[in-house]
C-alpha cells in the first residue's frame, strides 16, 4: 500500500527542510556572532528545524512511530530555547518569560520523561530502541529543566544567554546529524548505537566550545605586581 500524495509531499518538505538546516548551521556558525549574516542564517536554520519537527511529528503519527514523534519534540526544543533565550537577556535584572516559554518547557519535559520511561519499561512501543530512548529522554528533560530553573531562579552570569544559545543550537544540530546518520548508515549497518553516535561525538564538542567561551568571557584579573 502506497502512502497518499500529501504524505509523500510532506516527506519531501521534511527532507528539504532537513537539508536546509544541515547546511545553514555551519554557515551561521562561520559568520560573525551577532552580525546581520549570523542572525539571518540563524533564523533560516531555526525555521527549517521547526518545519523538520512539525513534519516529523505528523509523519511519525501517520506510520505510526512513537519514538520519532517524541524525539522530534525535544530535538526542536533545543533550537527553540536557543532562539528564545535571545529575548531573555534581561532575566538577571528582573525580566520575565512568556507563557509560551513555560508551556514549551513543561511539554518538552513531560514528553522526554515519557520517552525515557518507555525506554525503561516498554521498549517494544518504541521499536526496541531502549538505550537511545533513555538517553534522549534524559537529555530532553535536562534541557527543559534547565530552562525552568532559569525562569524560577534568574541566572547571575551576565553572558548566560550566550551559552544557552550556543549549547541549544549545537544540541539541535546534533539532532540533525543524528537523523542524517540514521538515514545514511542504516543502509549498511544496524543497531541502536547508530542513534547515539552523533551525541557521543557532539557532546564533548559542546563542552569544549562552552569552556573556551567561558574562559574568553572571564573577567581579566590585574597582573601580579601591578602598582597599586
């Protein structure tokens, strides 16, 4: 039985948006941070990821593939929170977030918790992908909980938004790499490790990049022996 035309069209849109996001992320990263080009390509990347997530949820519901639907939610939330944090730079000074931010964070936490629990107790419902489900569920809960924590207890670090933006965008790009790896490598190899390989490679990269910028933004101390 063949899929109806609208499903095939949606799949084509999903692939096109995925390719766009896959290309735009390194373009945005290569441009001057905060510049016009960076903002432009960053927005293109964000909306491409939004189309990827929305179409993935519909396609997963049609198949149906519960695992993909739940993964799509937390994958998009990584880019969503990275985009929204740019509007929350005033949190340390009493700024407030909108209901949209709360709803997205709580919904992502709930769906990620469901993904992790399915991995532990009902792996058959998610195609037997126990390890990826638990891993992605924990990551999704961690990202969402980090957002809620910043809403309740505003960060004191001046550049908190920079790191949240950087980490969220890189995390969402890892999700794009994951989809690419699964589609590409599944023709040659099989196993749950194909799902987690990009995360295993990308997570240390995020940590090292964050550490680099934390050092770069750290206040400069006076040289020892400087005359008082």
